[in-house]
């Protein structure tokens, strides 16, 4: 029924007015929220590090407050830490160790995460810290969600390289010693990108792709797990979740959507792991992509890193033949682009290039370290913001392999792409 001044007292009337004003304010806020474009902005970008031996590094594209969430990984999967893919491949230099509750016991695991997460370089005085947000779903609470990310330890200015630590207790010494690598300690200011160099690299390397968690999963999944004691500007999350990558902004055909480093691993190592369907196998690539890999092998950029007991954990090149090669996009969002069989359905293509060719101003190139190759995602059609990206590299992953990935995403409460959902029941 309608309230009027004739059937309510003055106090009730004031309450009604305040309620209506609040409702208008909320609706206006929701409308503004829907039109908010901050989620399209570039917050962090991967580029060749200014640190000698650093290879690729991650740089702030805006200012961050102290104790602010700076990144939420678009996807992560777990493998047993003793898995050959972790112990004996280049992934050994990038994964995050942790624990998972399984069969009433804690199991030591290795987290493989996309985005920038695995490419933060080490520094004895890190400016960011790794955090695992939320909890994995349980039988009783199925809406929970878990995700990996990083928070700032102090105020960070745009242009600063973002540094993690490879060992809180010893400053990373053991990590470097185990890999027979030199630990170089440099002043943080020497790694910073400034002025025109910063603007040029930001324009060249900022991704135009969005994938992963949006506001629904953050509010209904992560926050359901409990209080998050970090600052988080939710307007930098997309209004919707995107388990499949989309274009953040309008672009013309021929635009470079993303450039990110990749690792080379062997087919036997990756088979029947949740990482498997995300890799590009040799027989899935076209002639041009295969030719580029052969060229990179000749130049020394393509190596099949191996370390183990037989090598006393010294890293060696164990390349045998190209049919064994899998290109693993472990950075950025390329692994989350849907893959289609018909070229006419695709709206982007993949170029395989040398990380060493990715020189920016005052750096040492991206080719140092394990990631000797890089992937360039290029639009083949004009795209609108929000368009789902489709790549013309068909996947030959078996239903069983896709099931492993889909089940892993479901178990951690991450959104499963629609093209993988059909494998959940298999």
C-alpha cells in the first residue's frame, strides 16, 4: 500500500524520505559502478627487468597504498611438489610451495599461477608479499573460493619494479644456492622505470586482456571465507567473472593484445596434469609457429631445462626432438584464451618470439633466466571491450586431460570455462 502524510506520523515520514534518498543513492552508485572503466586500466605490466640477470620483471603501472592488494592471479592449479613437471623442469624456478587439505591430512603442493604472480623478481627488501585469499569449497560450504595474490608491504609508486622474496628467513640465499645462481643485491631505485622509458614500456607491455576473478567471485566467494585485512579497490575488478579471456578495450585488427614470457617443457612431463590443456603442443602449432621455434632453437633461446639427481640439480639443456616440445604460457592471460578449430571463428593469433628481443630502455633484455621465449597475442579482427577472445590453435587435449583441469578449478572454487564444463561429469 502507499504511505501518505495522512496515515503516518512525522517520524515515520522522515524515515521514509531517508529510505528513498538512500535507495536513490544506492541505485545511482550501482549505475556508476556498472559504467566504471577502472577494471580496464593497466595496474601492473610485465617487461624486461632493469636488473642484470633478472630476465622479465613486473612493474607498477599506478601508485599503490601500503597494505593494498596489487594482484589476484587469474588462475592457479596445484600439482604434487614431487611431480616431475615441478622438480625436473623450468617450472622449478617459478612455482609457489604450499599445503592443501586432502583426505584428512595436509599435502605438500606446488602452485602454478598465471598473471604476473610467478614473475616477480627477488629482492632482500621486497616491496610486495605473497598471500593466499579465501578457502577452498567444502561439502558443507560450496560457495567458497580460493585464489593467490600479492599485497604491498609499503607505498609503491608507478614505475617501480615489484619485488617478492624467495625466502623470508634467509633472504632467499638457499633458493639461489640450490640453483647454483648468483644472488645480486641492488638498490631498488636502480630497477625503476622513469619518464619516457616508463611511458613507452607501459604502452608496449600493458596487457589489453582481462581474465579471471571479477566482483561476483570476490564478494560471494572470497569474502565469504572471512575478513580480508588488506585494502582492496573493488572497482579494479571487472563487473563479471571471466574464466575465459576477454578484450579489455576496443582494438583494431593487428593490435598487440599481450606479450608475455613462456616456458618450454616436455610432453611426457605435462601429460595428465592440470597444466596440460593450457600448453601449446608441437603438433597443435602451424608451420609458421613451428618454424619460429626451430629458429629459436638455433639461436639458443629454446632450451628444455632439466635438473635432478643425475645432474646434481644443476640445470642442463635436455632437448631431444621438437615433437616433445610444449610451449607453456605461464604468465599473463594467454593460457585462458579459448581455442577454436575453425580459423574463421578466431579473432586473434599467436606469434612465438625470443624473450631476448624484448629489449626496453636501460634493461638487459627478457632472455636471461628460464623463459627464453615470449608469446605475442595479436588481434586478427576489430574487437570491442568485453568480446571473448578466440585463438586459432585447436587443442588436442583428451577428455581425460580436460577433466583433470576442470576438476582442479572446481575444487579450488575457481570458475570453470564453459568449454570445459562438459568434462566435469566425465
